């Protein structure tokens, strides 16, 4: 008998805590779907060079601001991208594209493409999908002529889709790494505040109030502006992560402090103290595990805030900078309203950002319901 579909005569008091939480979480359909979609999203981000048909620095100036290619099918090529050719308006000198059947590009899954290093360790050349180079005519620069831009190209001829996929590696990992650091600060500082009480609690709570009194965006801007502009991309990445973590641990610390205040006088905590257990053991082995589910919920709702923070800073030019590729860096091309109106496919990072944030919010809602399974009807 499955624990997720108990018969009507089976009462909930026969299920343990984990089974109750799993059952409650499964009832939240949006949360289940969001968890699956986030797993897919992070898998794509982890293997981004494989899922991207082009490298993030592969540009083709012959296709500057190329619109998304349409797909077609015929017996000779099979699945193919309908070719286009750039023309220049003799009056306005603006680029526009016309249909060019001679540039139709055959598409295949698991094709050989440009070599890349997976995680910087393994030499690979297979891509999930892309132009089949073996089916192209034997002519110079054939790979530059027969292309496929699923979501169009930017002003430099970079494939927007490939850069969105590979930019997800940074934009999504900032949230996870930042949450780990916030988890550490929030658990330690909040736990000490709630367990010790008295003067220690007062000092820590006043510090939290001071940090929370600063407006978030100006504080982000000030801390990000302190990062030297000549730093390597990797150093800047960790600096931005530290900045976001510094401002996001306070809410978790208050949650932990409140729970510790209510649990430290429970019988099992007093018994452990009388048996000679150290304060560290009582705090981290007896008290904190009692509300782990609430901590997980709080962290799941913190991740989207960190992703949005990195995107905002990078968009304003105070976070990550080119040549680093992230969703925020890509959105710098959208500062010009005219460019957005004429080339709406440049907003593809916004779509992915909204999608990721919504998934995290739905997942957080489901975890919040599952954290209190006894409240279900």
C-alpha cells in the first residue's frame, strides 16, 4: 500500500511525520510541478555547454539582430531551420532579413558541434541539438552561413538562446551559494541570540534592525560599487554573492531565534542540560532539528530574492560585467527601449527569470504547507 494514497479508513495518526509531510506536499500540484521544472532547469544549467548549440562567445556578425529562425520539414533535409539573409535598407540603412532557401540548415539531435570543456575538465563536442555540420555543403565558412538561432541573435550576432542557457549557470548558482552562506549566518547568529538571551540577544537584535533599516537596493548598489572594477570575473562573482548573503541572513536569524526561544525550555532540552550536554550540543543537536522544515521553507523563499538581486546589480552595471555571461548582463542590451521594441527576443532572459522565480515561489508555498501537516483537512 502506498503512503501517498491511503484508503479512506486509514487515519492520519498511523502515518509518521515524513509520510504526512510527503502526503501534504504531493497535494500541492503547483509545488510538485515547480520542483520538477526546477530540477530540469538546474540540470540544463549544470550541463549548459551540452544543451547550448553554440558557445557563449561564438558570434556571427553576418546575423546581427537576426530574428528567431522558423522550422521546416522536407524529405531531403528532414527537420531544418529556414534560412534567412540580411539586407540593408538603402534609405534608412537599417538591417532587415528576407527568406533565403539556399541557407536552409539541417537540424539534428546529439550532433557534433564546436568543441567545449564540460566543467573545464572534459573535452566534448556533442550538443543536444543544433545544425548538422556533416550535411552542409563543402565550402569555406559553411558553419557561419548555415545557422540556427532559436530565439534570435543580439547586436553582435551571439545566439541569445545559447547565452541564456549558459548564463543560467551563474544566475541560478548565485542563489544557491548565497543561500548556503545565509543559512550559516542565520542559523549560528539566530541560534545564539535565542539560546543565550539577555544582553547577547539584545545586541544581536539591534544589529539585525540596523541592517534591515537600510533600503535594500541602495545598500546593494553601495556594496557592489565597492568591488574594484579591475577584479577578475570569478572574484567579482564571489563578491556579489557575499554582498547578497550579507543582506539576506537577517530574516532567517529572526525565525531561528523565535523558535529557539520557544523550545529552549522544553523538557527534552532541560533534560539534556541536566545530563551535562554542552550548550553547542543542545543547540545544534536537540533544538535546531525540531524546526528543520521551517528553515527549509525560509531558504526556498530566499533563493529567488538573491537571483533577482544579482540580476538587478548586473543590469545596472554594478554587478557582474562582460565578458561574464549572466541573465543580468544580457539584460544590459535592453536598456534602450527602441532596441526592445524592434528586437523583442532580447527579453528572453526576462522570461527565464520570471519562470525561475515563480517556480521557487510555488515550491516555497508547497513546502510551507508540508511543514505543518497536522493543519491539513
